[in-house]
C-alpha cells in the first residue's frame, strides 16, 4: 500500500512537471503568434512605413 502511494506521488510530480512545461510552451507559442500578427498588421495597414522614400534634401 505504501509503495503504491509513493508511485502515485511520483506520477503526480511527473505530471505536474509535464503540465508546467506544456503551459510554458503554449504561452511562448501565443507570444510568437501575437508578435507575428502585430508585424503582419503593420505590413498590411502601413506599407509606407516599410518602403519609405529617402528623406528630402533641403537643396531645392
């Protein structure tokens, strides 16, 4: 009985570590998607930011 309890504790500990790792992976994935979608929004809505003409010189 006591050995089974220890096995259960080990399983719970292992599961908790896997769960934490999965949560971190999902958070990091969402962060990358968020950054990517922000970059896409900038490219779609403000194309002039990406291909701005060179600044005008004062000798006109």
